[in-house]
């Protein structure tokens, strides 16, 4: 058995994703192997081939295995709206790995908040004030409220928003 043999490497990365580091270059470029590794440990993505790290199709598949794998996406993919939306749809905190310009792009944020209401916590005062109804709708949809400071002071004084926040004890 060796690190050139697909079945051997699949077993190894299935129990320890970081074992991908030892795989042959050919197998580090094999989507099945890398997805198995990512499914075990997202950080194994750092050992994937550059081709896979740059592949939009592969990244979308990797996000299904572990949304946090977005952290290791190529810079180009971190600018891709569809990839970023797929990454953030189940976990708002992943937005921090998106391209900085995209993180503050109002059109992107409008799409993202509709997909995952918790992303409203990542928006700034200007966005929140401009999109008060979306903020209210988002707050009504979420199940956990982390920090009242994530909503701008002006909106915390808004009667409807304050009422929703009260149910979370904020």
C-alpha cells in the first residue's frame, strides 16, 4: 500500500483528512480524494492541488462537504458572488472569508441576507438604515440573537425592531 494508491489514500483521509498531505500529487488533484479529506477536516484543503483550489465547480462541491472550506478558496473564488452565497447560506460567519469588496457590496448583501437572515449581523449602520424592513424581517426569522450591538443604535430604538429584540432578551 502506498500514497499513490487511491483506495489506500481514501481510507487514510477518511479517518484523518490531514493525511492528504502525504498523497501523491495526482491524488491531491482527485476530487473524490480531496472531498473525502475535507469531509473529515476542512483544513486538509490546503493540501489540495492548485487546480482544485481554483475550480469553481469543485469549490461548490467542497462547500457541501464543509462550508468552512471556503476559507481556503482561491482569491478569485472569494470574489465570485455565487460561490460566496453558497458558502454563507448556512453560516453567516463564513462571510469574513469573502473578498473585502464583496463583503461591503450592497447588492451582494441584499442577496446574502435573503438567503441567510443572520448575515444582517455583518452589515454596517448605513446598510441597516437603508434596509430597515429587511433588517426587521431578518430579525423575525432568526432563531438565535448573539449581540444587540450587531444592530445599529438607531434601529435598536425603532419600536418594531426593539419588540423583536426583546424576545431574545436584548
